[in-house]
């Protein structure tokens, strides 16, 4: 964890149980975690290890069955649905494996959709420039490559000026070279804007660019590793 950085997330005893009829699945078990402002964290683990459940709870998309989760002192585990909605709008940017762009809208229009729900949005053209898509701003999603569409999704997430960027397998649908370009965009946002970034991946090579790597298994944190020397996305190989 970066020294002298203000904690963004504080979790203790975090647990999540899903029930379907008589079947009970424990997705998270007794997770303790602190995340500092400006950190770049990679969550690693096999399918079913609890990565997405943890990310969804951090992002206010889900609530724990037990334990507590605080965002800058706000108790998300006890928040109402309207409070969680306000939290997501004001503080969190989401990037998923699939881009969820509206086909009938241009790059600029897809990004501009979200600026009405936040108080101090970034200028849309600045968000487009930060992901390197200024020449494509008037194109439609069908005219873009997969990597370009993912960069639009990132621009849509950061135009809100979120404190936290949560990414669930952002390179999962992309080839090697395109995936590295997307990782470079996420790293730049983390470094230049100071945005806390948490990235889920199955790809262990991506761990090299993180401040800390959190390994999950069977719903638990198995271990946490600190990278003393972070690598740039261009240095990664898989």
C-alpha cells in the first residue's frame, strides 16, 4: 500500500452467500481488506474464487451477507439502494469485459450519456483524448475495433471523474497487442489522474503492473504480494 495515502476502502469480515432454493454458495468468506487512494490493485484467481463478487461489493452493485465495507468512512454494507445508487454515480467508474455501447450513438454520444448524472464531469473531448480516440470521436461502435470500443467504455467511465475505477476482465475479449493498449490507458488514468484502479484478470502476467496483487481462492484472500518495481504494460508478455 502506498504510504501516507488516505484509505478508500476498508473491509472487515466480508462474506457473501448466494441461495438458490436449498443450494447455498459461499462466494466470499471472511475477507479483510484495505485499499489506499491512488493504488493500482490486481485481483487474481480462478473462476469462482470470489473476484467479481468482491468487485461488485466494492462498487455498490451488491451488498455483503455479513461483515462491513466502508468507502471513505461511508458504510456501504448498511446503505439503502438510493444511497448505493448515489455512491455509484458520484464515485465509481466501471469497465467490463463487454463494452455495452449503444450502437446507434457515436463515440462522443456514448460518452456524453453519463455526464448529466454527475456534478463535475470531465469535458467529453478530454475523456476521448485521454483514451487516444480523438480521430474516431464521430464513429459508431460498428466502425471500431474491439480495443477501440473498450477504450470508449473506459472514457465513459472516467468522464465522471470517479475516485475509483473498477475493471472486470477488461482485456478478456481482446488479443495480446490490443489488450496491452487498453492496459496502458488504465495505467495512465491511475498515474496521471490519481484514480484508484482495481482490475480483475485471469492473466497472471498483468500482475506485474500493480502496486499490490491480491490472490483469491475459495472466496478467501489467499495471499497479497507487493510489487516493489512495477512494470509498464509495454513490458508485459503472455
